[in-house]
């Protein structure tokens, strides 16, 4: 089966389903697993070269509405009658359902059912451990520094925070993404500041952008060194890799509860 993925989260989902060898091309931003690095590139996820996609004659193209602006690509896939499916994961449960949906579309239901089961079992185990937490720290996630964007309640990072024994500081805002300002963050005074700038590699994230903001020294997270750069690829993409991010977060904020927990074999074997 000839597959094309036009966003990173879909590429990662295919990897967990054991379908990476069926990929014939990917978008420019897909970067995991390493085995895809030799594949032809189709351009940035918002400007996919559809002539090139069509020339590959794929059996199936995977698109996703989790990437704002992907609608243009989807309309072009429809117009050209290129076989495709569109995912739109906003939660951990949506990702679980996508494993089954893509598995069925690729004719590998048995494999998809196994991964789906183990994916949900790991979340249950994370939740059990979170229930043992006696002190739930608040987490300020920064998605973008200027203007400041942070995830609201309707987002997988709220769930990731919860199963890791924390609480998204902006869980009170009924949005997926919240534009806020530094004064609001100061007033909230979160226990942790976690930088996961969308599309920016961790080594390119500059903490000084935050440290130069007015009154940053007043924040307890700064005073007590609870200020971290997190891997964008483990927290900002709606793929099963979020579980790896959740475990890493749990070990950061509650090492006594999560340190002995191991990722499922289907995660570590990719």
C-alpha cells in the first residue's frame, strides 16, 4: 500500500501502527522516526505540492485538521479525487480512535486493535498514579512567546497535565488555544513554567525571552528553578508520542510516583 502523510502527527501515528515502510512521501516537517529522512518531501504542511502528491499515485493520503490551515490541502485532495482520510484529534481519546480508523483504512485492524488497547491501558496506569498525588502543581505551558499563546481546557495538554499529576494553569478557559499576556501569567503565579514553542526545536528555545519579561523574579517557578524547556515534538503534536511526553512530565514533577513506570513496548520498539 502506497501511503503519503502531509503532517508530522500522522507520520508518527503510521509509525506506531507499523506502516512506516509503506510511506512513499511526507511533508517537510515530519522528522520522526529517523527512517523517514530519506523519503521525498512535499513541502511545508500548509503548502503541500499537490502536483507532486498526484504524481506519486498514492493509495491513501493522511491529512489532519489539527494543523490550522490544512483545509486548503484537503480541498485540493477532493478536487483531484486523490484517496484520502482527514483526522482531527483534539484529545487523547481522539488519537485512540484514529489508531483504529487508520488501521482499518490500511487493512491492519488486528495490529491497530493491539496498539489501541495498550495505548489506553497506559493512560489508565498514568491516571492511577495521578490519583496518588497529594499536591497538584499548576503548569503554565507556553506555546508561543510573542504574542503569548497557551493551551486552554479543550486541548490534549490539559489531559497530559492531569495524568502526570499536574493541572494546566489555563484549564479554566474554554478554548483549545488561548492568547494571553505576561501580566495574566504573573497574577496566576504557576508552580511550573514549561516552554514548548510550536515548530521550534528545544535547542532553539531561548529562556531569556521569558527572563526579560517584567517582574519575572516574582514568580515562584523562577525562584525555585521550576522552569523547563520541553520537547515540542512530545507535547505539541497529537500523536501517540504524547504518552512519552506525559511520562517524562510525570517524572519531572512527581519522580517518586512515576520514576519506575516504563513506556509500553509498542512505543519503544518503533
